[in-house]
């Protein structure tokens, strides 16, 4: 007889004698044994129930703790992640310090002996060295003297002269052997700084990266070298000399260049009018 039968151990034995059935009474010891079995099973069920409830309570407590401590876990993960220890770029914002106090010809001069002053000088010098004046002998020498240290200027003048007066080089960019644009056309060479970053600053020396775009080409009807946009980053080695920042050397690399927009390119006539109507900036941050 199974313990799972209804009526416990009695089962069929509860039928009356009139039904022709014999009622058997188990010994008290057996009854106590069976009774112990029932109490044992009941006890087992209670313990299981308590265990299940305990697990649920612990699970709910763990979920509540996780939700409450979510921000702490995120901070820990954030703190464990690698950090960029390089110099952070700062936006160009007014500081109350006038960035430029004078001019050396057409080029700004008199920059502050600060990190911002070095960045301002580097941006201005990129504009000057990318200008159309570099293709004119007298203007080129004046630019070189204004932006470079005296020793660097003396070392570079001859090599720059050879480059900018080379007829083959001039022909490749659409200029005549004398460095002038074809009749009725305008030569465009402009740099437009987008941002600067002080990679190193040590009081009298600085390494400044300048990110900028350029417009370069020949504007005019029938131009074989139309004006195009390019992007570069120049890393400028700056020195504090005689009360101003000067350029000792620089390197240039292409990019980073953004994805081109979907604007329609200007006609040769419109580009020529824009170049003649909008003067270039002498840049100062």
C-alpha cells in the first residue's frame, strides 16, 4: 500500500465488517512508525519550502543591491579602463589676453609668451607659408624672415628659391614660368586653420600641431588646374626668440580629411569672383 494513497496508511482497511472485509489494526509501534514517516515527509516539505523562500529572498536582495550599486560598478569599470594621458585639446575661447600686438609686414607678430601665444603663432605661420606670396621672390624672403628663426631662415631661403622658381614645378600647378597665373585667371593658395594643439610646451620651446584645410588651384574660365580643397596637419617646432615665437622647423602630413559634402561645385566664373571678392585672413586665435 502506497503512502501516497488517500487516507494515509488506512486505505481500504476502513471498510466495515458488514462489507465482508476484515479490518486489520496495525501494532501501535507500526502506527507510530508510519506516523513518524508522515511527520518526516511533512517536515521535509516544510524545509524545502523554507529553502525555496530563502533562495528567492536572497535573489531579490542581490537584484536590489545590483540596481543600487550600478553606478559604482560603472565607475569601477571606467577607472579600470585605459586612460589617454596625452595633452587634451582645448577650444578657442576668449582669455582676456590679446593674442597679437603687432605686425611684421603683413604677418602678425608679438605673440604672448604662453602656450596660447605659441599656438597662435603656429596657426599664423601656417597661413603665411601656404600663401601665394611664397611664389613671389621678394614676398617669399620677407615671409621666411618673419616666421623662421634667423638660423633656420638663412638655411631655407636657397632651397625654397629653387622649389618656387622651378619652371617644371610651376607648370604642374598651372602657373607660368614667372610664377604668374595665365591671363584672365587667378592663382589661389590659402590655408584655413581649423584647430591647434600644444603637444609640448616648455616655456621657451613648444611643439604645436595645426590642423587646417587649403584651397589651391587656378580660378577662371578654362582652367586646367581648378581650385581644390585638401587637408593637412603640420607639426611646428617653435622657439621663443627676441620676445616672439619663431619657427625652427616643421613636418607636414595629409589629413585627417572629412567626408566631402554633397554641395555642387562652383562654376569657374563663380569661384573666380569669390576669390577676388573675399580677401584671405591673417589668422590669429
